[in-house]
């Protein structure tokens, strides 16, 4: 019992969650199977290589081992996610003595201005009095209850000086709630989850972490919501996702007022993201290298099914970086309508042993044959890829390797490259001009080109107008890699190469109208 504090008496807690909140609430309850309501225990499942026993939680009633521990409440703003997380922390600390609950955000400043206030609001609504039933140490960011349970504020920003979050040290916690998890790295979340071990066996039986976020384009979406093709994710065992909309908030007056405010947002993508929890939204970023890219304008759902023509050539653009993946981007041009179709991206990932030129080329070849593509393939990309490696014989380079591995009487691959690198600043300005309709061109990108979309949104530019090629540390491999820019580089080269008339006009700032040459099709005598 904490000195000077006392247990409350005759509390009346009026907490009536909505059906969606209750669905999430059940996943968070201690010693509780969400499938049947049974109790949780541990069973021996084997031994590690050193002979140590390995255990796994399971339900003693139904036998299920799919007991969510890492739980995401995601979707529209105002759905009651943060409020529910705050209620969970407070109620858990009231229920159990001497537990350590964590509430986290990217920075302490954002935490103190949002979720921390909600926690204090919940305490007040439930009849708990500061200085009587709990106390707050604002300097250390700790709320202590009468029974020695605490809620601790935790900052989770990535620091270059502490990439492995060693500042968490030997900390031990019981449960955690991370608000706005989209702002936080996957590595930070997993390190904090590994610290959930304080009195866990006596209370919750398994570690529980709740996370909340509005729709985002980060690791959160690909791990819990949908894959790179836009297909719903089947969560890993021990993980769960509960979608929210603003209409899941049980406060009717709040919903009415908030929806009226959201409906006044003119940008459709932003409105659907916040109001309906649409995960396919795309924000525009005026500080980005591709400042004229607009997801609402340029991204088209199922574009490939609508425009792809197997009778016409595919332009296959390549980037030969192997980390985090090797990249290929596919285009078709309609020179009559002045429309550019970006229909598919293919990634050669190291975990699939496809981040090498022969393997990715064979994969794409098999895919095109299965699609009955007979229009031919034009292979292009960075002119530097034509340089001979010291590990290959004279005349052999990345492009000749692709051509050799794609060689087929139907596909008829051909190489077409720029003679030299186009000027960096001018080419970036040109691509942005094309995005805004320069010379009457219209750019359409299949919504499933997720990595290209991330490049177009998140890659920034340097003060001199060139692209920022900042390298980051891969949390899994420990290696340095460029996080963004691989697929957008392909986009640049293809636009300069196959919109050559527009490119020359842009460089010379001409305004006269010229006839466009269908360079792609002339290669195959169309």
C-alpha cells in the first residue's frame, strides 16, 4: 500500500463500450481466451538447441494456441481507440496490485498532450481522486495507485545513438499501450514487447500490448491489415487487428459533432482515411522529391485489369540494388491518348533469394508467359547497369543477363537504354511536370504498386534540388540501405527515355507542339 494513499470505496464505474470496443476489450483481458472464455496456461512444446524447455500459451478449455498478445486497434479517427486503451490501463492497475503498465508514444511531448490527459480523464470519470487514490509524479512521468500499481510514460522515438533501444535497459513491465503506433518503428515495438514480463505469470498469464493508429502507409499496414497487393492480412498467431470507424465510438453526441467536422474536409483521401478508416489513402507531401504526385489523382484501383494489353510491349524498368530488395517496374504507353500506365511492380526480396538479376528475371518471365503476353518486352533502367562487373566476362552486364534469362520466342526481350545519366535536378523537375500534366500527359499508377507509392510520398529532396539518398540501418540484418528511391529512380529513367520529345522540349523550354513518336512500338515493328 503506497504511503498516504487509500483504496476507493463504493466506486460506480459507468463504462459501456461499443460492440467494436468490446471486441477489442475481450482480447485484452487477463487469463481469458477470446474464443471460448477459458483460462490460459502454458504447455511444453519442445526444447531449444541447448536442451532448454520451450513453452507456449494455450486455452485449457478449447485448446487454442492463437491467443492474441500483440493487438492493433486501427482505423478512423475518433473511434474511441485511445479512450479504450486508457480505460484498460487504469482498470488493470485497479484490479491487480504492484503491476507496471506502460503508455507510450513517439515523444513525451506528444504523450503528455494527448493520451496522458485521457488517462487522467478516465481516473476522474471513475471517481478516483488525485492525492487520495493515486498520485502523479510529472517529473518522472509516473502515475501511482494506492495498491502500488503504476502507469509509466515511455518515449519511443528512434535515436541514431541508440538503434537497439538499449535505453530500455533491464526494464520490466506488465502490459503496454502504444498510441499512434504508426509513428514508431517496428523494432521499437518489438523491443518494448520483450520487456513485458513483470508479474505477467501471476496476472495476465501472457504478455499483452495494445496499439492504436489511424490508417497509415508503414510497417503497421503490411503486418496487420493488408499486404503489398492490397489483400487482407491473416495475422500471425498471437497477433490481432480490430478495425474501427468513427461510428464505433459509443458517445453519440461526439460522433455527430466529429462527423460533421470531418465531412467538411475537401480532400477525399484524407476524409475517407479519417472518417471511414480507408487504408488505401495516400497523402501528398509538398516537401517530397515528387511534390506533384497526388494519390487521389494518380493511383487507380485495379488499373492493370483495365488497361493492360498483352498485344503491346511492356517496358520493364530495373534497379539493381539488392537491399532491401531488387526492383522491377512495368509500364505501357498509350501515345494516342497521351496516357502512361504503370501496371505492376516486382520485388526481388532476399528472404525469397530473388534479390539477384537472374532469379528476378526468371520470375518475371514466368509471370508474363502465364499472362499470355505476346507484345514483347523492352528492358531499360539506369545506364550504369550496363557497366561490366569485374566478376563477369566482357560483354556481360545486368541487362544482358536479364535478356538472356527472359529469352523466349514469344516475349522477345530487347534492351533500350539512355546513352548517359540525365541531369539529376532537371530530370526530377521533368517528372514532376509530367505528374502535373505537362504536354498533356496523364500518369496512372496501379494502386498495388505500394513501394513505388511509398517512394513518391516519402522520398525527400536535398537543398540543391537532387533526391535525398539517405541510408538507414535495417533492423533485421544490421546493414545500411536506402529505404526509398529504388522504384522512383526507374520511373525517372523511363519517363526521360520514352517521352523523349517532351524531355527535349522541357530542357529547351520550347512551347511549340511536336508530333510524338511511338518509340516503344517501333522496336517491335508495330
